[in-house]
């Protein structure tokens, strides 16, 4: 049997409410940050009862993942357009680092929300969300493959995450100003120096280590 008209209406209303809640949460985070996101305020923004939110999402965490997914997609697009000379993996990775820095500045509240969202104890992010996160690292893995084509894929993935962690640390400290205010041009120079030093050390760090001779 097909879905009746009334059931179709219910499905359509739920879909519209779902998108409206994501839009409202997206706007709220962009305006006031993740900590200001409250179910009651969302309900007022879209004109529904608080309980109606939980007919669409199991909890606010599920809603936050949807908003953060939008941020990750925007970041993906920004990194894809970061540029960098073709055939120059070091310059490409520098361009990615600078692109990440620009994104964090231009969309700071959404960027912070991605890292501020605390996963409840015993829970894990949904697989579809982890897939979006994983896709971001391809931007680093591609120049790494050009630089060190002999590397095993898993090692390349690990290196990409290592470089991201270093870039994120510099960008995050600069944005949060935990160690004092740092001008953007100083952060940018630091990112370029760090990436250059990291790339310079890769051949040594990834070279096969000779075994010590065994004693007779």
C-alpha cells in the first residue's frame, strides 16, 4: 500500500520543520556561538513546541551535527579553492594552512562550534559525519602523495592528520588569544615557516631505518 495523503503531509511537515530547525540553529550559532543554543529559543524561532524538536531529532547533539556538517562543507569548499602552484606540494600545503586560517577568522563562531561540541560519554559521532571530516584530509594527502609517492596510504593519512593538528594549534591559539593578541600576518608567517620546516623533515622522518648489526 502507498503512503496516504495524510501520512505524506506528516512526512512533508516533519521535513520542513527539520530544515527550519537546522536553519535556526545555524543562525543562532553564527550569531551567539554554540553555548547559546537552547531548545526553547529554537522552538520560538521556528514557531513550534519544544517537544516537537524531539519528534524530528533525538537530541540537540543530532541537530548540532547537522549544523557543523554545513560548516565542514563550507570549509571543504574553501580549502578546495585555497590555490597553490601546481606541482609544488610545499606551496600547496602552505596555501591550505593559510586558507584554513582565513576560514577560521571569517566564520569564527561556526568554526569554534565544530571543536567545542562535546560528544556525550559513550557516544560517537555518526558515520556520515565522520565521512565529512575524513574528506577534508584529502586536501593534505594529495600534495603529500606528490611529495612522497612511495608512502603507504595509512602513513600518508596519519601524516595529514599530524600536519592538520599543527596548523589547527597555531590557528586556534591565535584566534582564542590565550597567549595574547597575535596579528594575522604574524600567524600567517608562522604557518608558512612551520609547514616548510615540517616538509623539510619528512624525507628523514619517513626514511626506512637501518637495523643495528647483530653481534655474532
